């Protein structure tokens, strides 16, 4: 599989992936998943043979970038797609002169994954829906 992260203005594909992963698989509610931030975000998608299989969104708030809604369809996990999305997000924000910090909200089980990509956990564990999360950051 050729790995290529692309930006998309069409929310159809990222929304379909997020629905399958976060709502159908992980049990988040519609209200927990959908918010007004999609309209001010950069959306990333990875396709396999033209079919969307992974996505994430990037949000900038002043000097801070946020990588969020990182998800990979179950059929494509373990192939480096999540790492590719995060790496692409970090590169995107490194190109924005005022951004000096990137953060994300990690599900507890994924903390070691993000640590391998250079993020450090901070603060207390909290629930997002019913899933324990912890904030993580990367400064440059």
C-alpha cells in the first residue's frame, strides 16, 4: 500500500471514517463527536486504492496547533497510518511561524504511541465520553 496523506475540503470522507471508528466502534455519541470546529479545521485523509481509510483534523489557535480526531479503520490499523497522520500534522504546524506548541488529547491506551512520536503527557486523566484521555504536547 502506498501511503499518502492528503488535505481535503470535502468532509464526507473524514466524517464517514470518524462515524465508523468513534461512534459505531468506540461508542461515542453524535453530540460528543460532531462540533463546530470542523468548519475551521484542516482535514487530512489517507486513501487505500481510492477508498478513505484514515483521517485527522488540524486546528490552529494562535501559537498552538491541535491534532485531533485521529482515526484509522480497523482493517488498516498497524500499517503506520496513524503515525503518518500525526507526522503530517506536526510538519504542517512547523511551517506556521507563530506555532510553537502542538497538543492532542490521547486515549490512555495510545499514550505510548504518541510518546514514540515525540509527545509528552501532562495533566490528569479525564473522561471524554466514557474513554479515559490525557493531554499530550510537543514543543518546538
